[in-house]
C-alpha cells in the first residue's frame, strides 16, 4: 500500500471522518468528556455539542489526531507504515514517504507511539485499512 492508495480510498477529509466515526463510535457519537450520548450535531462542522456537559467535540477529540493540521490521509498512511513495519522507521524515512518536513514526521511518530499505549484499539483498526473496504 502507498499514499496514493490511501487518497483513493479516502479522497476527502469527510471520508476520513466518517471512517473514524465508524471505528471509534460505531455510528453513535459519545462525548469524550462525560461519556454521554446526548448531543446535537453542529451543521457543516463535523462536530457535536454535548447537551449534558455543554462542550463541543469531534471524533478526533482526545485522540492523536486532535488539533492536527496534517491531512487524515497522511495520518492513516503513517499509522499503517509504523504499525505494520518489521523494523523501526526513521523520521527521515517517514518524512519522505508522507511528503512532510522532518519536524512534522517526528511529531507524527511521537504521537503514534504515544497512541500505542493510550488508544491501541483505534490505531490497529486504522492499520488494518488494507482489509477494510
């Protein structure tokens, strides 16, 4: 699999958001702050307003993707590479693969490794992109 295949499978950011919602919430959003499913969808924002704790959230809240400006497709590909690699991938190798600078690649690797401890299930579901259609 390569980056172009990820862009073919997930051509827009909205497609990535739908995929994340499917694997994280199974179609029923839950507030990551109070863990309640009492929300209002905010139109045209891919966000929700929790009517219980009065906060706004999205599927990326409290994940490694939170507040990231990197396209989700590049995140997905990075996760796929790192999780399925037999050896450790270097910062420069990842930077070259996803076409970003080395500082961004370093941050991506750090967040993915951190996510391996905090949100392993989500990362491994994304890493299995090859099998998900």
